[in-house]
């Protein structure tokens, strides 16, 4: 039987353009903050799981060895995982199973990226099939733009309605990010600013897009026995689910694509959640583009098919709404890809631990976090709670 596992410490760096530190130094910031938060020593950590984008984007083969000092990994078991954008979710799940299996009692998971030192758009443009897909996608915005168009036509929703709702999503999340000291983009905007911002790939405009960020995040996991020695306010991992597909991008149903549905259903079953809209108190969504939120809400069961725009316009997703989504500002305001999915888990944990400061959602006891990767391929879902 799997052991109960909880998050007992969280550490994040300020995100943005971090020319002030090297990669190992930036990672050390997150690791140090995590250890201080849990009030433990690196000697108490038995193993480390880390990850980032594919190695060629890092410019260093097997970068975990180059970063061992910053990770505090000397003399410890160390594993690196890379699943593109979903890396942060993948490394958390890997660390979770390291503890749940009984292999270790205390494991640290660290995600990181320095996107200003590499070529994220070049990487994104070259991960798809060269003869057929690559000429049409132009990186992540092109792929997700096609998905948004398919969604709009699937449910015959007027462009103007979705455009208004997507602008509102952008305003809500940018407003939330003002209260997050770790966020990259912290500016107050209006819906008109979003609608008039530069077109990137129809229907996605500049203020519908996430940034490219430098940043790192560390989370400490512990078994039930170890938790008792560390903290009285852990965030218990109640459910995890992961799913992916290997279809050609052009062959997929992008509006009702399966990985997010399957991943969330697996996590819900493990956590005993039958009505996510009612049983979840807060959601930290992997939300790099506003228009994609519509599909996330529906595939995760927060509303019915074609109903996401109405959910937004009714104020459900605001910080004081019925289901606050991304009170940290989310990926839309901060995106160091290798850390991004882990940041969602970290922020969810802070919510249920009551340690989210100005971004705290009142009464949050159960939180949902997601991550996405590949060419609209992989989804990781994690559910944490105050209750073991």
C-alpha cells in the first residue's frame, strides 16, 4: 500500500530576466528558500528529482550534473526528467512516487529554466514533424491558435463572445499577479489593452500570451512519518494523474482532447472528488494562453462543454469567486518552463497551508494544480489538501 505523502516546504525565486545570477546560483535560491521554509538541512534530504526543458535547449548535456552544487545533490541519488512544458508536473509526480513507494522519506524536487539564455521559440518551432507540421505551427502560439479556432467552431460560439471572455481572463490574472512577489509580469491592464494588443497568431494577441521567464522552484516532500518531525501544517497529496497521446497534431481532436480529461479523472478518483466545481477551493492552472482556458475548464470538469466563457463572465474564476483560478497570476504572468508546472503545485500547496500571503484564497482546503507539455500532448494533475 502506498504511503501517505505531504508537501512540507516550498521555495521560489523571483522570476523574469535573471542576469544577476548563474543557473546554479538561481537554483540555489529556490533550494535554500525551500529548506528554510521547512526548517530542515540539506542533510535531511535523501534524494533529489530535477527537470527542465529538453537538454539541447539548455545548451548543456545532462545539465543536472552541472547544477549539482546548486541543487545540493552531492552524494545523493539524483534523477532528471524532461517532458517539455509538463516537466514541472512530471518531476513532482516522480518525487511523489519516490516517497509513496517507501524508497525514501524526504525528497526534494526542483524545476528551473533560464529562457533568456537560450532559444525557447527556436526550440518550440523544431519539436514538431519537419515535412508536414513544422511549416504550419510557428511554435507554441501557432499550435494553440489552431486549437482555439477548432474550439470556437466546434460549439459555434461567436468570436466576439470568446474575445471578450479571453480579455477578462487576462485582466483577472494580471490583477492577481500584482500580489505575487515572484511573478514576472506585474502590470495593471484593461480589457481594451488586451483587445488592442499586437496580434501574434489569430485569435491570440500579445496580452493573451505568457512571457519567457528565468526562474526556479523547489518543493520538499515527506512521508507521513517524516512529516510529524517537520511541520504541523503540511499540504497532503491526495491525488495525482498523468496522461498523454502520440497522435499527429493534425489528427487530434483539439477541442475535446483526451489527456487533460483522463489525467484529471485519475486524480479525482484517487482523491475521492466527484464534483470538482464544488469540492475544489482553488485552482492553479497551466494557462499560457487565455483562449486555452476555455478548454481547460471544460476538460477538467469545472463546467459543461461550450460553457467556459459564461463561467468567466459570471465572475466564477476571480479570487473571490466560487472557483478562483490562478490567484498567483498563473503561467500567463510567469513562465520558466521547467519550473512552471512545479510552481502550480507549490502555489496550490501554499494555499492549503495558509501561507500564500496576499494571494491567499480564504478558506482554501483543497487545491488543484495542472501542467501541460508536448505538442498539446501531455497533462499532469495534482490535488493537495489540508487533510491526510
